[in-house]
C-alpha cells in the first residue's frame, strides 16, 4: 500500500498542521500515514505517493526547490479554514498534465468543484501602444484565452465527467492570479515548472499548496 509521508514533523504548530492535513488526505486516498525527517524528498521510498511538509513563508523558496518526482503539499500554519474547493493553475498553451490530473483527482475525492485558473497578459503590441486598448480588442483576446483553457481541459473533463469545472481566465501575472484563487480554495495545485510562481504563492497564501512535478 502507498504512503503519505509527513516530512519535517518536529512537533511544532506548523508540524502539527501538516500532520492533521496529511491524516485526512491519507483517509481520502486509502493510503497509510507515516512521518520522517526527510531533508530531501527524493530520499523517500518508492511506495510514497505524496509528501506533506510544513510551509513557513520564510522557507517557501527552498521548499519548492526541494521537490523531486513526487507531489509535495506545503501546509501553512495555521491553514485557513476554507471549503473543499480545489484550484489549479493551468498554462493553456503548455499545460502541466501531472498537475492537472492531480487536481482533478483531488476534486473527485472531495466531491468538490475544481477551479481552473489561466493567467494572461495583453499582447506585446497592446502593451507598447500609447493609447488605451479598445474594449472590443480586449474582449477578443480574452475570448481567445478562454478557448485556449477550454482546449487544455477538454480531455480531463472527459476523464472526470463528475467533476464540476469552473474556468477562470484572469488578466493578471500568474502569482497574483493564483494567490487570488487561493483565497477561496482549500487546496491549490501548481506544476513544478512554475518554480518562481510557486515560491511567490507559497509566501503569501494561507491554503495548502500542492506542487506536482512533471
């Protein structure tokens, strides 16, 4: 049977918060729970399916750098008391399938809605013009981004027909868009490729954040 491992449980308030989150997640996934002082996630055994770590904001940058091969959930102390809604950051043009799959499965296990967040910015030509961007142009670009996100999610909707998906296309830099999404989520899922974004989000968000490699 696979395991959920709590790394860095030192008996502190942050460690206890991570353990409490991991206990519930292990029950949801039908996995066993154990703890260990894992300085590097890649030292975990092959039966480890999920690592859970305390997430003090000061350690956010180093914590993301430590991800290696397995989903790692960083649990803040204290975690915000938020609903079981799951949010996932999606780069529609280069979707991180492992992260999206993790988010859909997390939503399915919780019987929760999934909020898929795609951040976008105005094209370079719009940013360089000295004039205000016409609303019809902005609307056209936003419609294109909505379609990009829809295309990225289509195979996952087919695979998880029972998961309610809410598409959210936000004209903000990714860290701002995802931090905003985290305020109404019980779990935020990010791809490991978004290292800088993940570090910025971990430093500010109060909900657990899963960083998924691949």
